[in-house]
C-alpha cells in the first residue's frame, strides 16, 4: 500500500497551515485572494467519487468547517469551493474568499494574471489568523 505524499506542485505553491482528521490544510502562495486548499491524506486519490462514502462525508465536513471559518475571518461576500485537478491530479479542494471588488471578479482565480507571493510577515499573519479561526474545531490541529 502506498503512503500519502503531497504532490510536489502543491508543496511548492502553498504553505502548511495545519491538519484535520482527513485533510491537510494549506495556504496558496498568492496574496491576491485568501486561497486555501484541503488535501485529503489518501494515497492515490484523484477524484472525490473514488473515495469511500465515509471519506466523502469527512471531506465535505472539513471543507464546510474551512469555508465557514474563512468567511467569518475575511467578512467576504462569497466562498468559492472546487475540486478541479486538471493539472495537479492529486485530489485537493480549493476554498477561496471572494468579493465583488477583488481582482478578476466574477471570473475564476485560476490562470488570471500574475501570482503575487506573500512576504514572510503577511504569510505568518494570514496563517496565524486562519489557525486561530479554526482553533475552536476539535477536528483541526497544528
């Protein structure tokens, strides 16, 4: 049996925030949007429908917890959640805070413009805020 291993592109493009029971939570390194990614720690998983019913329920629950915390933290108008995976096949769920005045509204964030990486201070601040927002969830740990 293969062990879970994070896709190298996800590792290169994001920072670890913490862990849920099933998913690793990461911050995408693009400061234009508060953009999180949940990566189920299931070796070889590419599609939600390929996981067990219990895993599907856990993915949905952890996505909902993340989306709720991000919306409360950011006070945003909309949360976009999606499992696209056309380029990075490893199963991962994007959770992105959006507002009508943000870059490229109402279009998608994928492939738009040039990424604006976080500086170290802003990255630490955002990660800390997300960790604090999720600290009430018993399923989340650092």
